[in-house]
């Protein structure tokens, strides 16, 4: 079981790294000439979309890496490092990634189902991240860990979203086929959240208070 868990950890780390590096290489020039932004020209012309987009992708890249290492025992046991990465994660979610995602959601043109999916995901992301921060400030480590698992499960949707887009493009009818993007949107975060809840249900041993 430990070997399987370690392999899963490395597998997830690989895809988090690929996503973050790919984001940097694709958007580092801030010129908005990527394939994705080329179809968002009307949204960009409003003046709201591009700043929100960069807040979201840069913030998400940073928090994906910062949050990922929080699940390492070595980092967890290094209290100053754990607290520093935790602050980066919470600040990045609440002030960059999530606000950017809210603005981007307003410009979704793939139907009401996709809009509802991303709106619900982002709102739960804010709620769980805020709850995790509040619980750790009160010294409730058990609740903090459970909420941060939920929060990171939603952050990791950035990885699973792109996986499902690739899957539907290579083995299906693509993302433009009717209802496909609705399935992709919900599949990118609902299974992640269910896994987080499963892990929470297995972790019944209360953790000591830090107060």
C-alpha cells in the first residue's frame, strides 16, 4: 500500500509540474497570442478578462505546487516551512486564483451547465479554503486537514480538467461535441472531491490541538 501511495504521489507530482511548466512556457510573454486566448478576443476587449486570466493561471500554478508539498510528511513536520507554504496557498487561492476564476466564469460560452459547474467548483473552493484557514487559526488540526484536502481536490481540478479534455479529444468526439464539455467540467472536480471525502472518512483519528 505504501508503494502504491508513493507511486501515486510521484504520478500526481509529474502532472502538476507539467501543467505549471506548460502554463509558464505558453503564457509567460503576457501577449495573449495563445490558441486559447485567440478565441476569447471579445472577452479580452472588455478589459476584465485578461487580468483575471493571468491572476488565475499564475495563482493556480503557484498554489498547485505549494499545496502539493503540504501533503509530504517532511514538509508537514517542518513547521515553519509548512506554515509558509500554507499562507502562500491560502493567499493565492483567495486573492488571485479564485477571484480570477469568478471573472472568467462570466465569459463562459459553453452553456449553462458548464457555467454552473465552474461557478459551483469555485465557490466551494473559496468556502473550503476559508474554512481550513479558520480552523487552523482556532487550533483544530483535524478539521483543518479535512477542509484543506477538499480545497486541494478542487485545485487539482486544473490537472484533471486538462486530462479529460485530452481524453475526449483523442478517444472521443472532442470538446465541441454536444454535452461533452458539460461532462468534462463536472468530471474535473466531482470525483476529486469524492476521493477527498473518502480519505477524510478513513482518517478518523483526531489530531492534537496546536493551542
